[in-house]
C-alpha cells in the first residue's frame, strides 16, 4: 500500500514543483526579458575601470523593486559580476539605485546582497549627505544617500547651486542620465568647467566614498623611527587585519586613505613603499602618494597593509601620527556623478573621454528585450502549464496522481454495460441447475 502511494504522488508532486518554480521564482522568466550591454565585456569597460569609474546597479527588466527588491538586487549583482569588476579597488558591487518606496526592512534585504550605498533620496528617515552637515555615522544612513548639486543635464544644471554646495563642503552627488529612449541628453559644460577649476574637490564614486568612510571606523597602524647621523626614516604601516575588516563584514574596498603626520616642520625628501610614491599635491582622483603642506604636515595616502618609509632630510627625535583626514588628500568637498539607468556604456560615457579627471558611478541595467522577444517569458510560462497538465492527465489514466480518481470515474462511465440476457461464463447452466 505504501509503495502505491509513493508511486501515485511522487511524480505529480515533482511536476507541480517544477511549475511552481516558474511561478514563484521571477528570475527564471526575467532572464528572457532583457539583453545585455555588450560593452561591459570589452576593453572599453576595463579602460573605464582603470580610469577610476565604478559600476553599480540600477535594475533588471522583468523584476520589480516594488514586488521583490531582494530578487532585483541579487540578479543585478550577478549581472555585473559575470561581466566585470565593480571598481579597480574591488570586485563586488557596493552601490545601487533604489526607489523611494522601500521600507527599511526591504533596504536591509538589498543590503544583504552586498549593496552598502543606496541612492538617491530614497525616502528613509536616516540619511547621509543630504546637506553639508548630514555626516553619516551609522551604516544604514547610507541607505538614503542625498542628491546634492543638482543634475549634469544641460538646462537643468545650476552652476550657482553647485558653487554653493562646494563652498559648504561634504559629499556632493550629481544626477546624470545619458539618454532618454533614443534621444541623447546633453550635459552642461559649465558644470564640468567649474569642477575642473575647483582645487579642493575630491572627484570620486559612491563605493570609493563609502569605503573611505568605513575605513575610518577602524584605523590600526604601526610606526617606528630609525635615524643615522644625518637623517631619519619614519616607517609607517596602516594595518589590514581580519578584526578590522569584520567590522564592516569584509565589504569595503581597500582604497588609499590619507594620514596626517607631524614631523616637527622637518623637510620630507621622499616616501617609498613598494616603489617610490608620487607627489599628489593638487591631485583630485584617488591614488597612493604624498605631499607636504605649507605648515609642515605630511599627507600620506596609502592602502591598508602597505608599508611606507618616509625619508626625512634631517635627524628628528619626535613626531606624531595625527590621524586620518575626512576626505582623501585632505580635500574639503567630495563630488560624485551617478549615471542612472546606464543601458549602453559607450553611448553614456563617450562624450566624457577627454574629461580625464571626472569619475562616474555607472548604475547599469540590461536593455529590455525587443518587441519580437517580449512574448518569450509568457510562452515559457504557458508551455510549462500545458506540459505539466498533459503529464498529469497521462498519469491519471494510469491511476497515478491527483487526476487518477477523476479519470477512473470517466472510464467507468464510458464502459459499455452487460446486456440483461448475456450470461456470465461463471454462471451455472440450466442443466447444472
């Protein structure tokens, strides 16, 4: 009896589970609703990475932020990771667009996929950089990154507004979309000129800015002074420890952080790590290097785990590690430009190739499938239903599955009845009677 029940229900349940997976797992159908941006697999995208751009998430056609934000974040992360790194500093993407309709619980589901920066103006009560004084303290405040400085779009951008924001300081986040349908959106060259002429601005990306902020939550380091008769060498080592990384669940990229060191006004002649570090005076893009301010303070930007030797042109006996600057290279303001809904990297970015200082956070999204292919998800779903129903019908005729009882009833109804005068072979004959 048990064997019959197993046979009767195992196969039908397997078929029902297969059909159910199509209905409850939207990624199966969504993958046929879009086509990839082929530029993400090319050397062109790698050149953008080397230049300092970042790749984050915007969305996936066929999946809804409203219905299942976790599924959108998971699918979009996979879409990026299967094609390229998110940054030259890290593999996994950190940044994503989110609409202003999600709850904190839903933002946490998105964050569980590794996305630490959600933007912009997402509607949550906790915020990060909505103005110059809105300095984030907790991780979840980055789930509502502000939009400051306006747009990069011509006719919408405001040079005066951007000047005010730069003067106030903090992180400034500009909005940009390269195309609307087939129409190219023109950018404002005056905005780019202003940023190019502003000396105290760090041009960065969402993930870089968050990783730099996160690095300040744990800043273990070692140092020692070595001297001879004519000079001194300060050996400085910012540590990259598992304890430090675990503070932020190993998510931050290891980006150069800027340290301030007081050497008593002595002149520093060079800083040597694995190679001699370049001067980064007036540099505005994240890199390793050093320079000495007019007050004698030495600024050293270096990755955690990299040891540097600071060569001092005279013998000193005292020094002080003052700590880290708020922004890289001690800039007073940071500027990011987020390229929303980037479905074609080349068309979105080609106009900025000559503007070598600017860094973009490209929030990418696959292109929606052409009209000729839009029917495919529905066809897949329909075929799944028809195939499963047909198999249940066939199994029902064999006496298996939930349709067996109905099929058995139909069989008896259609079977011809014995005529009244027909004798059974087993009935006794009249002679025997």
